[in-house]
C-alpha cells in the first residue's frame, strides 16, 4: 500500500499539487483507515487530506481515479510491466538484474534507462530544478513539441535509446536469442512510452500555466485590479478580518465558563445520589498565540503584500503579540508603525519610507536578519507567516533558515503570489522553501487570501 500511495503522490506532484512528506504520510494513514475495498471512500479520504480547496479536491479525485484504473502503467514497477508485456517472471527479474549490473558497472545508458523506467525516479527527475526551468515559458500546446525535446535531452532519453543496442547484446547473451530479443524489444517499447509521458507532463504544465478566467472580483489577481476594484477588495478583506475577530471573541466568551468536567460532575453527584446534580467545569483559559509576519514588498510581490499587511493589521487582536517585518534587500520592522497608525501605515511602507524598494530581493539576507531579530522569541505558540514569490535573483535561498524557523515555531506558513506552475522556474526557490515550511499556499487573489487567513486563524 505504501508503494502505491508513494507513486500516487509523485504523480500528483507532477500535476502541480504540493505534497510534502507529512501530507503523504497522512494520505497513507487515511487510506489505511478506510481500506481499499471501497474505491469512492479511498478517493474521498485522499482528497480530504491532500487538497487545499473544493476545486483542488475535485481535480485530485479525477486524477486519482485515473491512477487507479486497471490499465494504468504506473501502478506497476518495471518487472511487473515486463511480465504484463509477455515475459516470464524469472526473465523479467533477470532483465532488471542485468540492467542494474550494467548501471553499477558505469554504463550511463543503463543508469538512465533505470531512472526513466522507474515511475517514482522519473517523477523526481521531471520535478527537478533544471527540468522545471526548461519548461518556463511553456504556455501553449502549439509549442509542446519543442519543450518535449528540451526535457527529453535533459532527462537523457536519447542516450538511453542509443544504449539499447549494447543492452540487447547483453540480454541475448544471458537469456538466449529469442528471450533476450523479446526482452530488449519490450524495453525499447517502454522507452517509447516514456516519451509519451514527457509530452503529457509538458501539456499538464501548459494547462497549469494558462490563466483561468476570474469569475468574481475576489478571484481576480491582485496585479490586475484597478483602483476602484482594489478598494472593493480591500473592504472585503476588512470584513473577513471582522468576521474572524468576532468569532474569536465569541469563543473566548464561551471559554470563560470552562469546559464540562464529567469526572468531577459524577463524583459530586455520587454524594447526593444525583439529586440535585451540579455541572462541574474545568478552567480552559489559555494564552493567545503570537504572530510574526515577514513580507517581501518588492515590485513583483507588492500588490499581494499590501493586502496581506492590511489583513495582519486588522487581525491584530486575534494574537497576544504581533510583530511584522518587511524587506526587499534589507529587513525593517513595522510593528510599532502598525500599532500607531493601523492599516494607514501601509501607504508609507509601499512608498519606500521604511525600506528601500529600488533594489533586488535578497531572500537569504532577509531570512538571516529576520532570524537574528525575532528568532529568540519563537516558541511553540508562535505562527510565522512569510509572504514572497521566492525569487532570489540567483542568490543563496537559505532554505535552511526556514527549516530552523519550522523547528522552533508552532507553524510556518508561506504565502506565494505566483501560480504553482511557475514555482522552481528561473530563479524561483519555491520548491526548496515548500520543503522547509510547514505549509505553502498560493495567494494571488482575495479568495486565496481568505483561505490563508482562515488557515492562520485555525493555527491559533
């Protein structure tokens, strides 16, 4: 079961889903609970733990259903595919042993062949930084052939095909003329199928890169809003903050009464035979958690950062203490500024009065400075929110610092205004940051920001 779930998670990652290891583990636990008997129950369990929205859940269930089709080749490893192609089980095992032996002996074609014909290894290769960068700009199906060729060169498909002649001779020598030739033909056919998978991968990235038409103002990207629309979205963000704050006040008011304590109630009732019965309650007072925000306010991120900072200022009362920082190349703390001026301070931040805006983003320096300024205060009651597109201008991303924040804080949430399909392209270090943070969410419109705000509120 673990192998199947692992292959499914890699297949979903290739389709643009961000699935860190802890989510993959949750998926395995969920499927173990519901079992494999009921297909619909499995799909619901997977979408519940892996999807971030109703739209994602629907798409995930569709992809998972296709994955579990009886004819899906990625359900089987190389040996199983060779058996399905007509080889005897012993011959299939021998073929794999021969290819592995050649690979360990330094045969580059054999090593590439193994990586291309193993579904998980191929998925990892297609999600690597160089392949993702090669697909930057793939936004039309008309150019798919060009990008397929680029990816094929990067993953070594041509070298693997060129090496099949040597492999055919080795297989014939080990298995005999007929059996060896059949095994070599099946391997060549498998490599042909790999090219089809590369094309499917390119087309899926094209589909993810294509902008979806916004159906409401809340789904319109921040960068596409005019002045009037931006003000309307700003009002919606303030209303969301008021709703979340109001719900928090109600929960705190109810909590003052304390939670029902069944043990104390029954012990007290035993003394009086249950007449009368007094409900005993347990004190549930708890300290409000802390929030720390680090926002990139460079030109590419500024529209999203403006709305996030406004939301942070409005949600101040949800947290015991809120500290906010902004950066481009240098980090500046804005906690006191927001405490004095509230959301009105955002204009000064975005005009360059707090930190210079005419420089390139330096995430490595910003994260190091943030760790120096606020790292000592992090504890298991602190939520850290980082806003940025992760474009490092080819500098050191210092994802290790994000991992350090994760070790000390209760939750590290990264909000990225770029579509997931562009993560890892060019100078984007988002794949590394996604591995280091607890959670990464796309935040390119008000609807995304609302989901992020609710995620922040749930982490209180």
